[in-house]
């Protein structure tokens, strides 16, 4: 089925993911397109990815991966990168995580919320990572929480009024995407963004070539989007 063009009539997006590198495995190319158009995108990460490199202690890896994430975000025009400091690898779905994400939504007042799929099965046939599933579901629920005055009333005490202006949730890596962003002219910046995660990529048992991987996935999405290089999302209206 052909993918529809991603809406362009918005100004602010908040991307909520579990780890450094989650946005860079595809969605960051779309972010480059958006920031080039003058739209503001903010990143919110549940963890610092401290459990992500085998053989290196989390106390060393956390600051390293934070720095790589900030560098990768800068490649695609993202100036604000925030971390919630939940523990990498053992993220728990629950009120604490929903509250933290709802708080960020109220502060940043996005019209678009970007996150990763919470499906148990990954589109390529394997199992979705636990942290990704937890954050994806918590982000969707927090989108409602952020608009409800009577959920997390402690946020009112912090001066954070409900935010009813969130219009869409855009889910990257979804099994049944509906919309796409043309990244033909910005794919090189998406690749550069992933390349900033040098320590993480070098620590993988099966190294990823950012250029090959991102061009392949963008080409596959483009087969349903007029042959252009694309990043696909399932777009859900609120």
C-alpha cells in the first residue's frame, strides 16, 4: 500500500525513545528534513544507554553515549536533548515513566510526538527490545495523560498546565506504516547522525555500516512512496 505524505502544518515535535542511537537508526533523517523546514524537534531519552556496550562498565558508557547522542542530534538540527535517567535494560512500564514523559510533553508543548513501536514482534521478524516496547507504550499513554488535568495532579503543583495541543503520535519502525517523509535530500545528514555513535557501533557483535543500512531502509520505504528515499511512520491522530 502506498504511504501518504507526512503532514507539514506543525511547528514543534518531541521525540521520546529509550536509548541513544534509537532515533538515529532511521528517524533522524526525517528530523533533518523537519528542522531544515524551520520546525523544532526536541529529544527525550529514557536512559543514557549505559548498559549498551559489552565489556565496558555503565559508569563509563553512560556519559560516553550521552555525548554521542548530543553530537548525533546536532547533525540533524536538534539543539535540546534531555535524559530521564531511568535504568538502561530494565525499564519498567508504570506511573513513574508515564509521569516523566507527560511532564516533558507539558513543558515542550509539541504538536507531534515521535516514538518507536511498542509491538512485541519487530518488522524484520525478530522480537522487539523490551526497553523499546516499554517506552513506546508509555509515550502513547503519556500523550493522553499530558492533556488530562486530573491525571498526575502533582504536575499542576509544578506549574505545568495540561497540554491538549498534541495532534499526532508518529510511530517509527511500525509493522503497518501509513505515512512517510521524503529524505532524499537529507539522507547524508541522517547517516552522519548515526556515525556519531562510534563507540556503540564499534561495540556491536555485528557492526552496522550506517550508509548501507540507512540507504537500504530508506529505499525500502520509498518503494511505497514514489521511489524517493523515505522514512516511514504509523501516524495516529489524537
